[in-house]
């Protein structure tokens, strides 16, 4: 049985996909220890041609679903079902892994005693491409990712969640609602636990919050959520859905998604989240 299955979802971002795949060819983990499943969410560009460029370097699978809207949850579920690895590493196209990232994911997953979702450290990840000028100027590619991470650390270009970590710490086992930062663009988890929970809720069509929904169910099941600061990656900039919206439209869209979560789970933290930012939600555990 394979140890790891790397799931990459993509839609018309062939250059970003190529860089992500390049970073996977640089891994310290032996290539026969993992497979890569490319889930194409209906691209009109020739994504398969990009995949074929790496077929002699990586153990690849490719699947395609028709374009009927943004369905990241659906394509990831399909990818997980055909995956053969004991553990899943979920990536967005445009995420470049540090050279030992897969080895570290595997080591951390093997040593856990209960199902654990590891959230990787994503340097350069931001809300509205605030870091794009710096990242573009550095001309970062899928090779020598460790070196590029070092540059970003020097420039204080961190993960967008860094301000939250500075307030509440990175030990998510002490948080009231760690699912609020359950962003799966660079993450890993046991495949069996993922499937037993039903994977992503496919009713979350359109951008975002399907990962938060999974995080809530993961947490409610008693499984662990941990931030793996030492497992680094870089988020390459690209156009974002939120950038297309006016501020009032952006707020309305987010509130609709949060209300859907509130209707489903009736959690106080989600109710507060409707009127507060993520960092304002108190993560300190209440004393019994």
C-alpha cells in the first residue's frame, strides 16, 4: 500500500500546476512512496498536457469533471476515492512544497495516535494578493523551495494566519474552535478518516468554506487539528475570486456562507463570526 496520495485540484492554472509538480519532483521522500492525483475541475486549457510532462518523474493519476461551476469539494472527493495512499496530502495548484514536506507529513502522521489533520505553513498566502508584488519580484519557481522560503522569512512574508497565531499560539489543541483556520490548500490527514466523515460537503458550490465545514466535522468527531509550522510551502500569487467583488459584495458572500454553516451546526463561534473577524473570535478555552 502506498504511504501518501497527493491530491491537487486545478482549474485553468497550468503554469501554477507545473510549478507545484516540479516541487514534488524535488522531494526527499522516495518517488515510489507517494502518488499524485490531479483533479481537474473542468479546465478549458490543456491541463492533461501539463500532467504528461511529468509522467516519467512522478506516479500520476488524472481525472476530469465537467465545468458546471467551482466544485473543489467534489473533485477532491473523487480524487480521494481513487487514491491508494494511507494518508492524503491536499494541495492547491500553485502551492510549492519545501523539499522535505512529504517526508515530514508522513512522519508526523505515522506518529499520531488518533486521526490528525496537519495544516501546513503557507508562506506568502494572503487575502487579496497583498504579497503579490514581492512574490512576483522574486520569480519563485518549483525548484529550490527551501531557499525561497528563507528569503520570505527574511522579508517577513508569512502565512496569512500569522496574526492569529501571535495572539493565540500555534498549539491548536488549546483552541476553542481550531476549525476557523482549517484551510486545506496545504494539509494532510488519514484517508480512512476523511472518507468516513463523508469528505467535503459537495453542496458548497462556489468559492470557499467547504474546508471550514470539513474542519468542523473533523473537530466534532474528536479528531485532532494541528498546525505544522515546520512543514513549509509557498503560495504563488494568482487572481482571486474575492478580488472580483466590491467590498459590500465580498461581505455579503462571506455572510451567506457563514450563515449556511450556522444553520447546519448552530455553533456560537459561527454566530459570532457573522459580525466579527476570525482573529476576534476568542480561542482561549473556557475554564470548567
